[in-house]
């Protein structure tokens, strides 16, 4: 549909012009909200449709809601820790608090190691897809080359020079989302007007297997924890408020997106190239879909990889009390990302990354529960039990989560 393509381009360009306005970029509340929001909807937005279509069929919206609610529970624990734990850390905190916080830093640094592999494998997949190439080995070599380049650049020059690409990538992502929403809404509206609208028949595994797949998809809604580490720029009240805003907005965006693309759902995920299946899924919208998605994917995945490599280096240095320099952390991140790239496929990397982040979330839930159960002003039985449930959920993800194509 030519008109659909035109609407998508116009809306996407209009939103990008708004999101890249200097005045908006300088607004503190916007910046503090966009940082976690960009992380949450970054890579997940590219792969969530095909994966949930395969895992949950027409119930993909319910699966998406469950993932977002899970993320909100973990986010609530982190927000509580911003309020109650951070003030303790600089003034001889209880031994359990200090230990859980240190373990959390190591866990998050390790999660960033894996997420760099995830982001750059997606980057390579979409870059090769632009050339019509769908090949696992070519993807691995391409992502490996980028990982090595970033690792060397970080080791010898630092990554601060590359951080500026984040602002542009965020604007592009939000513009793409707005354009897709406009195009999808128009396509559905025209189909309803022509009496040609219908939902595809889909068969998918249900029961334990479906639950295990969903447990392995937490990385699709990960990213809100970045607010926890913006303390040098924003006060605790701002970080708590804007993290909540980011999670509300991302939930609304994800649910709307899943509902709008349900008419485009196909069958099972392809064994090769499934990470770029969103391009084929939305092909009926017109020829502009592929270049829009590919361009946004390249910008967003590179910026996300730079941000996480930067975060990993800083966290590893902090967790080792400076024994490992930040630039040494970049090298370690690159080394782990290279190993994961060659040992796992994209669906396995998604699960490994999900479990790594959930290990961090579980530690943060345990920390929040410990503080809630302490005698004194912070004691709150209901809150403590809620965060214990988050810890239990984390353990379930670690034990039972499997790749999206795990059952073949």
C-alpha cells in the first residue's frame, strides 16, 4: 500500500524532528525518562513480535503484559533500593546490604557482557539483511569484527567519544515506532473498510513449554535499571519518578504494538534469520518498512552496545574497588561477548542475557526484602513479601527459562 508507506515516512520524520529538538533534549525530566525508556524498547521492539507470535499466538498481548508486569515488580524493588539502600551505602551499611550490593554490581556487569553480544549480533543480522544476506556464520564474523573494534577503541581511547550517538538513536527509534503505529493503524483501518480484515490461524505450544519460553524473554523488557545508576546526574526522587514513567510508557507501547501486528502474525520462527523476521512480517505495509527498520536497528543496537560496554567497564571497576581499570573492563566485555557470539545462537543469547539480568534483579529484590524486614522505620511486611516473590520469580527464570526455539 503506497499510501501506508507515505504515512509511515511522514509520521516517523515528524516525530524525529520533535524528539531531536535541542530544547527537548536539554529538558532534565525528558532525559531522565528517555534513558531507561530507550533501553527498554530498544532491541526488544525488533524481535518481540515474531518471538511472541511463535510462543503465544493470538495470546501474545497477554504474554507481553505478563512480561511488563514482571519487569514492573523488579523495577519496584530497584526504586525502593534507590530510596532506602543508597543512603546506607556511604555510611557503614549493614554487612548483608554491602554484600548484596557488591554481588549486584558483579551480576549487572556480567549481564552487560552478554547484552553487548546480543546487541551486536542483532546489529550484524540487520546490517547483512540490508544486503540480502541471511547467514549465521556471516553474522558471527560481522558481529565479532564490531566487538573487536569497540573493545580496542575502548581500551586505547575510551568510549566517551561514541556516547553521543545515543541521543540520535533514541530519536530515530521513537520516530520508527510512531511511523509503524501510524502505518499499522491505517492498514487495519483500510482492511476493515474493505471487509478484508481477518486474524491468521495459529498453532503454538501451550502449557509448560510456553511458560518456559516466556521466562527466557525478560531481556525484551530490560533496561529500567539504568535509572539506578544515574545518581551523579539526577536526585533519587527524579530517578524513581522517571523510571516509573519509562515503564508505563514502554508497557503501553509494547501492548499497542503487539495488538496492531497480530493480523500480520505468521507460523513458526525460521531457524535462520528469525531475529530479522519483523521485516518479512510487516512487508504488507510497503517497501519502506525494511529500510526504516534496518536503519533504526543499526543505530539503536550500536548505541546500546556502546552504552552497555561503558556500563560494564564502570561497574567492573567499581565492584573490584579499582583493581580492574575501566578500560580493562572494556576488554573483558569484548572477550566475553566474542565467546558467547561463537558458542550460542541468537535465541540462546536472548535467554542467557535474560538470566544474567534476572540474577541482578533477584539480588536487588533480596536486598529490598532484607531492608523491608529490618526492624525500624523501613519495616513493611507486605512490601517484604512482595520482594521475596520477586526473588522466587528470578530463581524460576534462572532454572526454567529456555530459548524461543528450544523445542524445535
